[in-house]
């Protein structure tokens, strides 16, 4: 691989990863806290190469990715989205009762989540990389239109995981889309599918927690859990959605 401080060697193969595919995808969690370290171009190249290997309808490849690092334009775009991230999180914090019930306890899961989200919002523009995954809209889009961009989004997160990096998809750009479009010269027929912040995680990657398999998978008809829907040993769970409001927690 190229020397990460220097020129990217165009002939270099992708870096080797050490995480198996299944292990990687069951440990790709939302990473919102990043070390203050740049992401080398060789890593960016591998991550974006993985993104562009994702499927699109009839292989149209009508996805595009704007990578924002530290140019004046990039910093302006990051700042714009960061302001929205802060107001969105402040609203969510109050609305979803992050400071009441178990949220008022020192080290509950809710408190830790609120702490992470606050830090994420406060430092949003400092994320080493921000990627805007975009889709060139078709004239007569099908209902599956967005399915040509989100597999690439997940590939970005998985490739980051494979290389010791991490990130999270957000929708914070939505409220500032018009300003972003102007700032970054984005043509009118483009769907900006989200923001992906990326960097070296401050913590470690943990196991993804979801509801039990038997609640999420059916056979033959809605609601009919298959007998084989048994979570592997050691599976950890999480309920769906934001934390329960204080009144419902008791
Ligand atoms: C469509 C979508 C929108 C999301 N929007 C946000 C967001 O605005 N802010 C945020 O911090 N995380 C956002 N996320 C990340 C989710 O909150 C996260 O993936 C989820 O809580 C599961 O976290 P885990 O994978 O670490 O278990 C979004 C994820 C998706 C798929």
C-alpha cells in the first residue's frame, strides 16, 4: 500500500482487512465519536471503491459521492450541516425525554446515548470526513429509486469497519439542502441521500444490538416466526426506537 503520508500509489491494491464479512457486518455500529486524526487517502480510496461496487438498478451506477475533508468549501458545508445537527439533537433530546427517567441516572444506557449524541452534535464539523451520497434522479423514478443509493451507503460503513474506521448516516442535511446545493454546485436533479461522518473511532466497535430474530422474521405469512429463528449465543438485544419516555419507564 502507499505510504499514507505521501502520494497515493495508483498501482497499489486495496488494503487487506482482517475482519470476516459476517463478523464485520454484525459489528458495524453507528460510530459518532472520532479521534482527531485524518483519514488517509489510501483508506478513502478503498472505502469509496467499496461504495461504488454496490448494486444499482440495471447497473445504471447513477450514484455519486461528494467527499468533504478540510477545503474551504468542505468546512463551510460541514459547518452548515453541523448547525442543523445541533438543533435537531436539541429537539430530540427534549422530545424523547433523554433527561428524565433513567436519563437522569448517572450511567444508564439513555444517559450514555445522550452524552454521545451531544458530543456528536457539538463536534459534528470536526468529523475528519463527511460524505454526501447522492443519486442522479431518473425521469420516471420507480418506488425502488432509493434502493440504488443506500446499499452504497452501507458499503461505506462496512468498508470503514473493515479498515478500523467507523461512521454514521444522518439526515441532518435535509433542512439545509438548498444552501448545500448552492455551495457545492450540485445539479437540480440530484437526491442527497444523507450525510456520512467518518473517522477513527474513539471507542471500540461493539456488537450490533437489535430485537430478537423471531420478532423480525416471518415464514409463509406475516407474524409467523420460523422455528429456526434462534439468535446465536451471546446475542445482545435493543428495543426499537428512541428511549421510552420517563412516564412509560416506570
Ligand atoms: C435512515 C437513517 C437515518 C439516520 N439518521 C440519523 C441521524 O439523523 N442522527 C444520528 O445520530 N444517527 C442517525 N442514524 C443512525 C441510527 O440512529 C443508528 O444506525 C441506529 O440507532 C442503530 O445504531 P447501531 O447500529 O449502533 O445499533 C440514521 C440511520 C438511518 C438508517
